[in-house]
C-alpha cells in the first residue's frame, strides 16, 4: 500500500514538474551584477512600463522600479509571488512595482514599453511569435541568456540581447 502511495506521489510531482518546464523556465535568479547591467543596457526612460516575464523573486521588477519605471512581473509560482510582493513592500515600492500571479502565455504584452525575458531555449521561438503578434512598434525586448532565434538584435553584451520591435517584419538574424 505504501509503495502505491509513494508511486502516485512521484507521478504527481513529475507531472507538476513537466507542466512547469513545458510552460516556462524553472526558477533561476539573475545575478545582482547582471540585474544592474540590465537597467543600464535597456536604455529605459523614466515612467515607462516594463514587464518581467516570469519575475521570480521580483529583483528585476524592483531594480527597474527604483530606476523610475512602472514595473510589472508575471509569475506562476505562488511562493515566488508571495516573496516578491514582500520584497516590494520592504523596498517601499508599492504603487511602482506590481507582481501578477498569472501564466504569462495567457496575458497580452502590448501595454509594455520594455519586455524582459529570462526563460529557456525551446520557448524562444514561441515568444518571438507572441512578440510579433502583440507588441507595438518601438517596444524593446531584453533577453537574458537565450536569444530570439530569427530576429537581429540591436545590441548584445552576453548574456544580454536587446531588440526593438519594428513596424513591419523584424530583420532576420544572420547567426549569433
Ligand atoms: C529563469 S527564472 C527568472 C526569474 C527572474 N526573471 C530573474 O531573472 O531573476 C524563470 C521564472 O519564470 C517563471 N515562470 C515559468 N513559467 C511561467 C509561466 N508560464 N507564467 C509565469 N511565470 C512563469 C518561473 O517560476 C521562474 O520564476
């Protein structure tokens, strides 16, 4: 009986892990050094709306809010949502930094001026399609570690890649 229960538990945990990995990257925070680099690299203007797609413990949202953005994060893990909201309160950034407990695939990215992505290789093509469909021309996309497979970046300083959504089709990458 105990073996059956243990097997069922392992199966449930495996299914949950599979769901997480297929819908987005597991939690791996950006280093503090790279968070600071991102704020400078993105060239964001004060008052702009930024989005961290899969916001983890909220460190990027907090850094951009401190730099003058209206910063939003989408996060699916309830523990990380709780932690990041607590971190925002501790930093005194209520009203400037916001964490939404959502699956980012179900949300529209069009309201944002800068979209930040630290996800996983096999999902970058899917993100590229979502950006092509939803983002307004002029929107910046900042990718950490994993690049958009077919778009030419505006600038790069590994592990960061910065893109601008064009009015027509984005120019094609010629190799990384
Ligand atoms: C590599 S971590 C990046 C965390 C944070 N952006 C940073 O750079 O420190 C990826 C995050 O995406 C979240 N995530 C994965 N799939 C998601 C989904 N479908 N919707 C919302 N968040 C998701 C994970 O829970 C995790 O916190």
